[in-house]
């Protein structure tokens, strides 16, 4: 994506070898037909797809709303473009749920409160906050998709990677935020606090989901998929937080 | 589009033979390179593309906002789908402006006040008003695209027809509105008033644009394109209003 520097967008092959590694083991070596014979794995994937689908739909709504804060028509169009991309991700995930015989609405409903809570707590008060949120949200979503992909059966993995491949539209925000901070360094302090609040709220809502959803959590902590234990989940959250911190620093924000 | 009956969506070949007629005359017989040699025609097309582009971007924003009124996730997804389609139309129109060497923002700016005024005056107060607005707006846009296409050079016409071809996502609204009226006939009276207000506001904003934009108006009244005179413009507005009235009747609303 334009304006992205190599520090903004890590090389996938180098940073996430597991997603390009053909030597998958455990569930990752199976396709959906084989893997879904385990009802717990199936329930976990339905949860995952439901959570991702509603996340994309909620992101669409909030980005479209935040586009109203744009100072120019170009800026508005950029945020609208991200919103539209999220909507297409939603469609892919929803269609997949229907394809495997699940009701998309039922699959999404358990996650509505967490996402709506997140967005309610993090409504940007101006355009720059909106840009930072768009960028942070998009980046964390990419990181999470990449992390989770390797733990999935080959069919679900292909879908998650396809959605991931079309993520990363938030890069346009980087240059604009950087320019605003250069023009007025005090902006940096305010946005750094904002970015920290975004991450804090995201983590707190994620914990709520993990506590509520047994099948999904079990998959993440290794009860079903391969090689995942509680320490590994902790490491995943650490890696995502660390990547966030690096991105914020690259943006001129001490996270 | 699903749920559309033949009375909702007229057969293009029968109702708008001019768009499928190969025997184009005047400007319609030229391509953009030839037609745009006339600076007045060029200015008119830039106005038209700017007006359509901002109309699509504004529609995207309002549909995305109105999606929040949806009672179910399915309904929300339907309105979000329309919003996303409008965004892709915007992209095509904006890209075409850039392709012919015009700044899209400058081309759109003269029309911002009219569209924003329209949407400000017609913010739906509930989901059914939102559905009627989505359907009416989508239908009027289709009618206008179809009418105007025949007056354009072949390249601009191809673009307008391509966008038109992807319009008509509002059909899902028909069945829902009809069901709501059946369940409570008083709803019909309220929505009929609402639809009349939408059309009135659309006409009043269109008149404002026609009064302000010389090149565009001149093209519409026949100064540049072929066969268009003031009476013809009046007829065009009549045809669009009449089609609207028919659609509203089919929906169970006396318009």
C-alpha cells in the first residue's frame, strides 16, 4: 500500500513463516472436511469466522462514519475505500459460514457486544484520531489474521489468508499523521495517548471474548489445534502488542 | 435483483431504447476524443461526472450511516452492500475524471452543497424510512443514468452504462416495506408522505444545480448534445417522477 515503509509493513515471508510453510502438522495438515469431524474444532472455527465477520462489518460501519470527519474529499474517499474493503471481507466470511451450513447471524451474535463496546469506547473525536484508529485497527487485524492462519485447517486457512491479502489499506494514514505531528509536535502526545487507549480497549474486549467463548479459547490455547498452549497465546498477544508499539514509534508516537 | 417485480424494474430495451440503439447522432456518434474538442461539451461532461461522483460518495456515506438503524445483522449487511456498491461507482467516476486530466475534487466540489443539503433534509428517523430512501434513491439514480447515457459521447456513455448496470441493489427493500405495511397499514400513510418529501427535496436540489451550472444545464437543454431542448428536459423530469410514482404504488404507497 502506498506510503508504507518497510518498517510499517513487515515482510510476510520473513515475519510469519508459518503461513507460507507447507509442512503443516496436526489440524493444519487437514482440510475442512477432515478437521471439522471434530465437533470442538468445528465450533471453534464457527466462532472464529463469526468473530471475524462481525468485526469486519463493525469496522465498515465505523470507518464509514469516521469518513465524515475527513477534511477533504480525497481523505474521505480513502477512508471510504477502507470501509468498502472491510465490507468485502465481511461478505467472504459470511458466505463461508453459510457454505459450511452455519447461520451467519447466529455465529456473529456472540461477538456483537465486544465489538460494539470497543467502538463505543473509542469513537474518534477528530480526523487525526480517526486516522490513527483506522491504521491501528487495520494493522492489528492483519497481525491477528496472520497469527491465527497457521493454526487452521487448509480450507479455512486459505480464506483467512485471502482476506489478509486484501488488508493493509491503512497505510495512507501514516504520512498524514506524521505530517500533522511535524506541524505541531503537541499533537503527537495526544495521539500517543489515544493509540494506547485503543490498544488497551482492544485487549480488554479480547479478554472478555476469550473468557466467554470456550471453543474458540480452547483452540487458541491448544486444546484442539496443534502446538498452541497458554504461554503461546500470551506470546501471540505480546507479538501483536510489540508490533503495535513499533508501528506507533515509526509514526512518531511513543506507544 | 431479488424481490424486484417487472413493475419495479422496467425492461431497459423496451423503456429506454435510446441506450441500446446503435444509430447515435450528434455528440452521441462521437467518441470522447472527438466530442471533447468542444470546450463547452467537455465542461458539461466534467460537471456531469463530478456531480455523479459526489452523489455516489454521499450515498455511500448516508447508506452506511443508515445501516445503523437496521433491526438485524442481515438487514445491516444488505444496506452495507448497497453502500459498498455506491463506493465502487464513485471510484469508477473519479478515476475517469483523473483519466481525462481533471482534478476529481474540483469537479465534485460544485455539487457538494446540493447533495449534502438533500441528505441533511432527508435523514431517516427509522429503519423503514431508511429502506424507502435507499430504494427511492437507487431507483432515481438508475433512471437518471439511463436517461442521460444516450446524450453522451460513446466513451462517457460506456462508463455511465457500466455504473448503471451495477445499480439496482435497492430491490431488497421492497419486500420488507411491503410486509411492514401489511402488518400495520398506518405505516403506509407515513411512508407515502416520506417518499413524497424525498422526491420533492431531490427535485428542489436538482433545480438548484441546474440554475448554478451553465455547462451542464446547456448540455441538458440541447445547447451542445443532440436533440435535447427545454421541453425535453421537462419530459425527462416527468418520466423520472412518473416512474417514481409507479414504484411507490407498487410498494403500497400512494406517492
